[in-house]
């Protein structure tokens, strides 16, 4: 991946299908729909997006595909690869 991984709480929520609103920072845009992203520190947009998700009773859309990318097995392989490059 070309950027910082998204926070684990976001990944876990998406795997379970829980709707998420977040700031558009780091690697979050790699896993979250652009309609659920707001500019960093735009508190009004964040509140509006979160309110819309709650008001519209956004349907649960589980994303088990994220386990392959962000699961512990893949993370261990990535750390091992980085470690091997260092020695």
C-alpha cells in the first residue's frame, strides 16, 4: 500500500458492515467510500455526514474482503518482509 494503513477500528467496523464516517487522511480513503469521507478537521462536514448515515439508517454492508489485506496473517507477512529487507 502506498500510504499509512487505515485505523484498525475502521477496518473492523467495515468488515462487520457497520457504516463509518471519517476524515480523509492517511490510508482511510483506500477502504472507505468517498461519500463517507470529509476533509480533515471539517467538523461541520463530519457532523453532517454522520447525521446523514444515522438518519438514513445506512444498510450494513459487510466487507470480509478486507481480512485478506488487513488481517493479522497479512500484517505478519508484511512485517517479516520489511524485517528481511533491513538485515
